[in-house]
């Protein structure tokens, strides 16, 4: 039996070694990222993800809880919903600039939250919002002068 045991160990070690050397046969030029987020009652695991800027990312929401959960990233217009025991994928383009995005479960938004760090950044991604500076820059000389009529 000891020979069989040694052969079994050798076979397992060889299989592990071959698996470690396999590059997946994928296209190395393509920037793709796949991540799994497990939803439990009521927390995510993991609560933080790291993605590369400009990549095409796939998030798999694996619901290990007993009720429905979702994975919502408002800044990306991404919403994935999975019933208990289901796994659902959502694919999106990662923004080009480094920063962070928040995600949450729409059913449990106060308990189930997390962040996506893009390019290793810990700063929130700023949305393109018009600032009030443009409104404050009024050219006083451009105002129309109104002459008062003294004959009134």
C-alpha cells in the first residue's frame, strides 16, 4: 500500500505543478478582470475590490444568503441581483482614471457596503459636475446701463 500512497502523492503534486504553470491560454493583450463577491445575510465578502483603469471587468455576485441580495455601483449604472443560492455576472468598463467607487446591496444598503479601488487609489472618483465658479465670473462691464429719466 505504501507504493500506492507514494504514487498518489506524486500524481497530486504533478497535477498541482501543471496547474500552476498554466497561463489559462488567454489573450495576454486583453485587460480583463473577473472578481467574485459573495453575499451573506447581511454582509459582502470581500468588501473591497481592486481593478485596473480601463479594463473590462466582470463581477460575479454569488448569493450564499437566504434572501435576495444585489450588487449596485451607482457611478457605473451597474446593478446585479441574485436570489438565494444563485450566482449572477455583471460586466462593465472600468473608468480610465484612478479612484474609488462605492457599492452596496439595494435591499440592505446600511449593512452591505464596499468599495472598488481603481488603479490602487483610495480617493473617490470625482464626477464631472459644473462648478459655481462659472456663474461667479460675471463681466460687470457687460451689464446694460439704464438711464434714469429726471423729468418724472
